[in-house]
C-alpha cells in the first residue's frame, strides 16, 4: 500500500515538472497600460505637466496646403471642404461653411521670448509657461479650463493643447488651442465651435496643426 502511494506521488510530481526540471506555469496576462496622468493645472496656477500625449495622424482629415504665410516663414494647411476666410488678425483662417460663423479655424503668430523651437525635451517647460500665462489672464478669471494644458505630439507638430469656454452675445462657444514655437515665433491654431459641437471638429484643428511647415525667414 505504501509503495502504491509513493508511485502515485511520483507520477504527480513528474506531471508537474518538465524533463529539464523547469516548472510549467501559465503566462501572466499582459498588464493593462495605465492611463496618462491628468494635468493638475487650474486657474489658481497650480500645475504639473502630464506626459506627452501622442495623436495618430492616420485618422485625421486630409488637408490642402496654403504656402508662403507669415512672410514666407510658414506653409499652412486647411482641412479639405473648409473654406478660406481672410482676416488681418490671423495668418490663416477657414470656416466649415461660408454662411455660418462657426466652426472656424484660425492660425495666429507672435514673437516668442522663451524657447526658439519646441522639442520633446523642452515642451513640458513650455507647457508650464503657458499654464502660468493662463492663470494670470484676467479674461479667464471666471472661466475654468475645460482641458488643461497638455504637451502633445501630432505628426511633426510638438506643442501643447488646452481648451476653455467663451460666450458671445448670441452663443456659447468652445475654444480649443494647439500652440507651438518654431524659429522663435509662437504659432497658435484655434478652433471655435458652438458649445456641444466641438467633438466633430477637434480633429480638423489637429490636422491643421500636423501639417504646418516652418521655414527660416528669407
């Protein structure tokens, strides 16, 4: 009886141990990637830059190139089926419909006193600077940011994105921004859309930003 028990125990041991003495185990399930840490900025100026967010360009709308803007420093782009709209305040502007004020996309530019060009290495520092500017902006004193300042990469575009609300006499708006620096100049792509409709147009703003091409001044 004892021999039978020992033989059974030996059979169980052989079943659980491989020929080379390695224990066979089930592979662990792959870890679920953790979600990017949210930005902690608010209008009080408290801010910790979140990780660089990556936006794939494969699903963004196609664009048409608009060359030689900003004294030939910039080749811009507008999403297909959007219409150019001239404005002295912006180097590029387009509307989804010519007979409607919104949505509208705009590119503005001004000199930058901080970084000359944004890279993966310095975009977090730039994000902190933009967050500080927004915290001190009196026009936003009563408006909490809807999307905190976040470093973002969209194709070759490296910059920051953020969003806040606004109001006109007739409409409540959602304003979404993508900001970068190239050759010592700050370029801002802005989407203005009627509140509640912005999700249909954010990708158009991202496509516009992804297709900006910066050139040294001639």
